């Protein structure tokens, strides 16, 4: 026992730790940088880059670290690169860690909800902005535990540097054991030193996790969480939100205009006189050889509200996503306010970043079936953030606009709540506010109430109705809410198998459809509604 | 290099694990130096007079700092100093320092596994290897050797020699021998397989480790029956564990211990050989052998072992 304490405090072993820490640090730093590059290459749309990254991973993940150490130390000098032992060991560890770290990064980036990426795109964010503002912050949070693991594994792997003569802890322990024959005291002492180092990494990991934990804004809880027996309580806010929603948050009182019955004739006249907002000609698109859109033609005029109806798979969502260029298509053109998204004046294909800028310039807003709010941002920030990043609004301006819109959708009191603490109806209202923030000329709504519990549907429909009536906003809504469509839309379109089967004034067409397929569809919808 | 090492250990004493120390370690590490040890003081031995002539003949070596690759797991030849682990001590270390003093160069040390000694030299990560390595024609493909000691091996066994092992012969049939990767004893023991078969016994089994300590542990833990290696190393192990280990016998091997230098650097090889000759002539080598308890008759006049 005396010997154990003697070796535990022996400067020779303690300074071995310095080398262990240095190799681990440089190995992780280099591996991290290289890992980011490799992950980027694998996720890249350029095939050559991802192939290269895969080959690298196969080689460096598939060969033992000990060989890589020896290679860096003994083989590189043959081509004129003579590294010191410490440099060679750090380089080998970095090369070895890189593919593992790259996979952690890639897995967590892929795991970020694709819908949020679509939402970012629809708001006109470039791929870079989406990556930095939306994907990375969320991916980083989830990759911390895996990175902590990797750091501990790198720490232990650093002991292999002893084969290339780095005087790290393991090498010093074995040398000392050889000279003194005190094997066990020495190895227990160095084992304890490794435990302390690994423990420090665990502590760093916990602290980072706590700092990144969005559910714990309370500073007291941050420290309490450091205790091993601490268990995260269920978020109180979420329960509160549930209760609150049972009574549904009221919208601000409706304006007189919103209460007054629609003067359909007057609206129809105004719409007929206005210029086209969206012009679609002969749009064709297929998935795996199956046509989803089949030579579709459609013109929507400014101020018009169009309801898209049709069975699942009829192409409603695809059509909306094409208008915003979230999807590409084989042939046909789409002009939004006279401008084609996705190609330049000469008809050449634009880069994703250029398309994003064009989207922001044309001002087409989109609301998704699954809300697609940015999970790591508060309601206010979901609205204000994109204004700052895309429209370059100042912080003050963006916050003012966000608060104004939150008030309009009746959610001022939820401004600081995270999406996961809000009900579906509240989330969709925030999503609508977010889409409205840059003053879109056209708003696309893709089944905005389909993912909602029945009792939450009305609060969202009411928000949309007011937009149509009060703002005169041009809207394309795909929906299964027939009575809502009849009430709000100017025109109804029935879509089946990628083309328009029937269209006409909403109130008339939805009451007396002329096409048998439309009739059959409406009949089914009616029966379903009665069942509910 | 010597100065760096000394400073480090001093500052360490003043304030354990001080940041200054860590900083200097990092700085030194970045300068590309191997921050370890240097050597035991050599002041007590005088430099032979003829060395002045050699320094004049080989002026390029004077003032240089060369790297000596060692496998510091052989107490008596090369191991760290338990009193001050920043230093390496042993006969080989003293001999290397004496050659350095004679030719006017300093030595730093690089600790590697036994099997990596010659690869480290080949990769240019070391300039010389003085580490109780036997000069064989096979190894001469990787480096030129200058011999300085005859080889006597000891047969280390557990107390009482339960398997009755008495040399590198059929007494090893069916026994387990611990050896280090790359040791010359390995092929000698492997070659017994045919003989054992002839007398209807199983072949000896070999466990490969990468340092003496592990081989000795293998016997202590009962995993191996014997460890055949340099007799002085075996004596050291018996001294450390008199209740558990013993030397069954000593055998002579047809090899010599040699200093390895890079191939095709004839001038450096000649200089080292000339210095070694002077050190032997002046009686310094015998003096050093006495200091480390090596029997005098182990001394061998320098000769070259080169690839065929």
C-alpha cells in the first residue's frame, strides 16, 4: 500500500500523464477537424467527395491504431516527413479518430428532423445557414454523449503511443516496473491515474450537456443535475400546456371585416382583375417511374384562395412543394409572380444557395402538415430568427415583428416556450406566424390541420380564415376540411392521379360536384365527418 | 538535452505538477525533443588519451547530440533509475556515454520495444542502438553491428525447477517458454520441435511478450515454465524474487552482443569501433563491467557482424 502511494505521487508517472493528455488532446482536436471535413464530404451532393470519404473510413477504421502509429513514426520518414514521436502518435490518433467522429457527426446531422430542414429551405435559408442555425445546434446537443465516449476511448488508445517511444503513462509504468519489479503497485497507481483522467472527461461531458440542456433554464437545477442521483423531472411546462389547450387559447377578437359574411361576387370580380400570382404549365413529375403530376396546368391570381382537394397520393403535397421548389420536376414550368425558381434568366440550373435567395426574393411562404418548427428555438425565435438570417432584419426589428405576429395568432403568452412544450394547435399557429413574418405574396399550406387532434383543428382554421379575409392573402391550401374549404376558398380544385379532375367556385363545386370522382370523394369525406 | 531534463526534475520538486512544469513539457515536446532522460553521471571514468586523436580524425561527430534507442527493461544493462526515473542506468548506458565522451558527442535516449530497436534505427528515428542486442547475421540485414560482449544465457525457472529444465534441449519439450518478440532464443527453442517429436514428446510452446518484466511475470503467475535470456538479467530476476524464482543453469550461445549502427555509414561505424577499442584497451570497459556485476570473461574484442 505504501508503494502504491509512493508511485501515485511519483513525479515520473505524473508527468507521463502530461504526454497522455497531450496525445489525447491533439488526437481529438485533429480527429475532430478531420471528422467534420469527412462528414461534410459524405453528406456532400458531389459523389466523388463522398466516395473518397468512404474509402478513407474503410482504411483508417479498418486497420489497427498500433499499425497507424508505427506507420506515422517509421514509414513517413521514408518519404521525407520525420515527425517527433509525440507528433507521430498524435497524427496517428487523429487519423484514426477522424472516421469515428465523422460517423457520429453524420449520424446526428441525419437524425435532425428533415421537416425542419424543409422549413428552413422554404423560408429562404441557404443550405449553409440551415446547417449552422438549425441542424448543427440540434445535432451537437445529441452528439455530446457519443463524443464523450470517443474522448474516453481516445484517452485509452493514447497508451498505444508507447510503441513509438512516447513517454506516456503506460510506457513509463512498464519501464518503472521493469526496473523495480514492483508490478502491481505501479500498475494500480497508473490505472487510478487513467480513471481520474477518464473521470475528468465524464465531468466535462456532464457540464457540457447541462449547459446545452434547453429544458433546464433554471440555474439552480444546472448544478443539481451534476449529482449522480439527480433525475430530470418531467417538464412542468408541457403539462401546463396540455391543460391550457383543453380550453384552447383564444384568438384576439375578430375584426369587423372578419365577422362580416363573404361577398363572393365582389371577391370574384376583384380576383379576375388581378394579375397572376402562380402560373403552372404542363407540370410533370414522377417518383420511381410513377407519375405524381401529369401535365398539370394551373393559374392562381393574387388575392385568390384555392383549396386543393383529393385523395392521398393525388399529388397535392407534391404540387405545393414544387411551387416552392422544394422538389424538382421533369418538365413544365412554374412562374411565381412572373419569376421561375431554380433557373436563371438563361434557363440554367441554379445552385441550392442561389435557389434559396430566389425563394426569399419571390416571397412564397409555406406551412407544413407537421408544423416543422425549429425544435431548439422558442416560439419567438422561430419567427425572429429567420427574419434576421434571411431578411437581415435587426434583432429589435425581428423581435418586434415576432411579438406582433404572436399576438395575432393569440400566443403572446407562449413566446418563450419551446415547440415541444406547446400543443399541436399552438405549434401550427406559430408556424403560420413564422411563414407570415417576411410578408409573403403567396402562402402555401400543406394539410395544415391533418396532424392535429380534432379539438385543436378549429383554432388553426380560424387563423387561416382571418388571413384570407382580413389580409387578402393569396393562398393555396391542400385540405380535407370540406366545410372550411367551402367557407373560405374562392376556388376548389379536385386532384386525382396528378391532374385536375374538376375545378370551380368553391361553394358551388363542393355542394354540387359534376364529376363522378369528385362526387364519390366528397361523399366519403362527408361520411367520415359524420362518424367523428 | 541533459540540461532540459535536469531543469524539469528540479522544478517538479519545487512545486509538484506546477503549471510551469507542464508548460515546459509542452514547449519541449513541441520543440521535437524527447523529454526523457539522460544518463547517470559519467564523471568518475576518465576518457582514454587516444580519444583526442579520434576526435581529430572524426571531427563531424564532435558537439553533436545523437539518439540512442534502447529497450529499457533489462536492469543491469538498461533500465530507468528507480531513484530518479528520469535517468537511464546500466552497463550499456555507461558504455554508450563512454563512446560519446571519447568521440565528443552527447546521447539522448529513445525507449522502444525490443522488436522496434532496429526499425527505429532504420527509420532514422535513432542514430545508434546499444541495448543488449545480440549481433546475428539476420539482424545485420537491418544494421551493422560492432560486438562488445560474449553471450551467456541463464535459464530462469520457478523455484525448485518443477519441470526439470536444464538448457535449450529436449528438457524443454512440452514446456512453455516466455520470450520477447524478436529475441534470438525464439528460433533456437522453435528448432527443438523436430527433436521433441523424434522422442515422442510435444514441442515446446512459446509465449511472446515485449519486455523482460512481462516474461518474468509469466513465470511468477505460472503461465510459463521458463524464460531464457541474458544470464545477468536472469540473476537480477532471481535476486528480486529469491523465494519464487531460480536460475536452472547457464548456457552459452554462439552470438555476441553488439552495438547497432546504420548500414552504409562506414565512417560512423569506424569511429564507434575505434572508440570502443580504445575504451577496452584503457581498461574502462572492464571497470564498467565490474560496476554492473558482469563477469570479466564476457568481454569480447570488437569485431564487425555484417550482412552476408
